[in-house]
C-alpha cells in the first residue's frame, strides 16, 4: 500500500507557492518577497493539518500515513523557515536586508499636499527639516507642496501626512516638513526629500531651516519674509520685483549676477562674532527678504 509521509505535501506546496510567487512577480513587475510574505502562513496551516491527519490515522492498524525521520526533517525545515520569516518581519530586519540587498536608490514623486490659507491667517512659519528645499511665492491663496524623494523603497511616502504636517495656532499657520525615517540597525537605510513649497506672496513668511540648503524665489513679493538657520541660501528675484534683500550672516556673501552692497562700517569692525552684512535692492525695495544665521548667501536677478 502506498504510504503518505508527513511533511511531503507541505514541502511540495511550498515549492509550488514559491514558483507561483516568482512567476507572478515577473509578470506583474512586483516584488516577489511582497507576494510570498502574504502567503507563507498558509504553509504552517497545511503542515498543522498534516500532523492532525497523522494523529487521526494512527488510531487505525493499517495506516497509510507515515511519520519517520524524513518527516521530522521536513517539519523541522518548514518550521525553522516559518519562525525565521516571522522574526525577520516582526523585528524589521527583513526590510533592512531587502534595502541593503537592492543597494539601489530610486527617485519617486511626492504626493501633492495642498492647504487653503484662511483669511484670518496673518503669518506662515515653514520648518524645512534637514533636506534641501525650494520656497516660492505665488498669487494663490493656498500652500502647495510637491516634489520628489530618493529612497530604496516606494513605500516610504504613501500620503502627504508622511512628509508634511500643518498646524494652526491663532493667526499663524505652521508648515512642518518631515525627514524620511532613517534606520541605523545592522543595515543603514534612509532617503532624502526634495520638496518645493509654494506659499502666498501676500502673507509674511518665516522660514526656519536646519543647516540645510535652500533656494528662495519670492517672485512678486508683497509681504516681508525672513530666512534663518541654513547652510546656504540662493535667492532668485524677478527684475520687475519690488524687493530689498538684506543679509546679516556668519558666513560669506557670494555675488550672483548682481553684487551685494556690503555694510562698510560693519566690514571694518568685522570679528569672528560679528556678522557679515549686505543688501541687494530690486525696484523700490518696499518689501523685505531678510537672511540671518546663514553660512552662505547669493542673489540672482532673473530678467
């Protein structure tokens, strides 16, 4: 009589499942591990059913179910494999291993974030985080954030709340750009944002950096803006603007296509603690863009 060794069905099912996952991954261009991680618990169920069937048929004298050394090896391998997958996924090591194995950073689109600015909002505070950021002025009455991010996985940013937070306090709107999570376990994984933040040009803006790079394009600014705590700020001003850019920084003022008018008195008294001061005026200079606590600044006038 043909016998059924416990564990053979589970082993065969696991091979079929693995082949199906690889075929489907090639066909749909998806990650094979994502498919297999959703199906591997089925192997434990099937293995458990095999053992229960064995216990049921052992009550009979002539049973066709066999449990021997090979069955123990099959069950041990499948059990070890299942426990290893569970530990890797629950501790987060599986994601780190996948990221390290791919060794490839890709660029993905950030989901657009848009928030209407109520008429009672008198000030906007933008906290940029540690990544480079572009800040632009607009005639629109909303804050619009878009851009790209670089990461090994497209699952890092699924919705706007994953990279930006907006809080209202009194007459002030706080826009907080988050940094992508960075894991420093056995394998280092982390990404970088490249957001563009478009804000209404008629509302005063305060940009607070974290020693990161910024590009500021106020366009037709009709309010006063301040930018602080950045490693470098590149200002792009339209030639038809009515703007005065002033800087009091602890670094250097780099000339773009227009030279800084430096404070002669401050330059003569310059010390390591004394900031470097300068200004660039476009038009009548009725509105101000103030830069301070910055290492390097430059101004380009766009014609």
